[in-house]
C-alpha cells in the first residue's frame, strides 16, 4: 500500500515542480508535510530475504551483505495489527483520479495499471527474498484477509509448491506474480540462475490455473517478464504471450526497477520511476529483521529509520529520523543511498 491521499493531495504541486515552475523550497516542504498522514502506511513487509535464485539483474546476487533472516511470526502479526485498510469510498476517488490524470481505467492491464490500480491497495509481501520459501505465508495471507487487507507478492515459479499455494488461494491471496524471462529453459537459467527453469514452472502454473478454474479461487495470477534491454527481448515477450494466451492471466512487460549500477542504462516506461520519489511521505518498508527502512529498494538496510521490534510504527513514522530523512530528500544529502544509488528523482533536484 501507499498513501493515496498524499499522492492525490500533492499531485498538482509535483506537476508544477516537474514542469519547471519556480517554487519556494520551504513552501513545498510544508505542503508535503501537511499532506502526509500521521498514521503509518506500509508499502511492503519483507517476510524473508532468503532466496535460492542467482538473478543477474538483482542487487541481492552481487551486493547484498546483510544477514539472511525470516521474520518472526509474532512480529508480522504485531506490524499488521498497527495498520488500517483504506475505506472503500476512498478507492472510488482514487480510481477517478487515476483515470483523469493518467488515462488508465480500472479494468486495463499494463505495467502502469498494475502500479496505480493494484499496488496501492495491497500489502506487498516480498522484498529481497522469495516468499515461497517462507513456511508462514498461508497464515500471513489469512491474517491480512481477516483484517480487511488485500495481499500480493512476487516470486519465482520454480519454487511453486502446489499444496502450499492452494492453501494461500483458499486463505484469500489476492494477487501472485510469477517472473518468467524466457520460454527457453537455458535462456531462463542464464538470467535467473540454475535453480530456475521455464518447463517445470509452466507445468505448475498451468496446474494452478486448472485448480483455480475448477474450485473458483479468486486469486489473480500475474506473469511478468523484465525488460532487460536484451537482444531479442520483444520476440521473447511475444512467445511468452503466446504460451499464456487465453489462460486468464494478467501479463505485462515490466521495466527494470533500478539501473544505476548497470552499464546499459535503458530507461523506463513506468510512471513510478519517472516521477518524483514520494516514499518518504507516503509509505514505509519493514524488513525481515524488523528494521524499518526508507523503501523496498534498500537491499542492505542502509537507511534505518526505526525498529518495529522495539518501537511502534507510528512513533517511527513521525519520529526524528524520518523527519531528517524527509529533509535529506530536499537537501540532496551526500553519502546516502537515495542520492547516490537510486534512479528516482529526489525532491531537492527541482530547486
């Protein structure tokens, strides 16, 4: 989830900044703070950072040095217990906003539809690990459903356990995303590592689609391919579409999230990565060890803003570390990940 009230309230101001209008820095800081919710909104809860893949485009493979941990079940419950779902009436207002400002209706299917119509209403249950390796996932899905939240996570389909996934479907999982880079096993392994494949993944996804149709599960199965600027990428994606044609899946080509460390920076088609970074004011991330960090992209927990094992989310969200972090985005503070290791634009870049 992210704070859709903040997103809508600050949108015109951000458009004015992006258009080059000269606005007083202090005024924008005050307006952002005024629009910010005092109640925390959590974008994602990384229940585990364990992963058996070696994805060549993932910072986890070559740069993540933090300890591999799986979140304590009690901590997960405590975190969720401090959050509130958005009221239904607010969604209608948000859908009108997205259609008006981005031209994307709620029944479309695309990268930006996914970000604007699905991500705002779910608790995302992945970070720098594969949730399928967390034995508690069916229980977490049920806990979220019981509290009125929608759930979603992305994972590697080579790790599918049919029985475990069916339990998640039965417990109310709303969305599950499977990442597939090629319909050719060798090409897929070259990108995701030897533990991955297409053939076995396809068999498992097909079986899940059969069970979903037979038993009436409501879970939306999403298939994505990352746009890695590969030779023949368009052809690979076309083949993937053909394989799943008529299967009733949500499928799209996804822009690569972070490219700052890549030698072939190739841009993005995502509004999320094209606009000003709003995370300091609209969402927080809780990592597998309970640390609250700036956003889902902080793979080494470099900017720690609190500890959910010791502090309430509300005290962290409204505390001095977050206050400084928000100011750092206006100051373009040196030596922090946001300034030096992120593709998103910081507020201070417009002054």
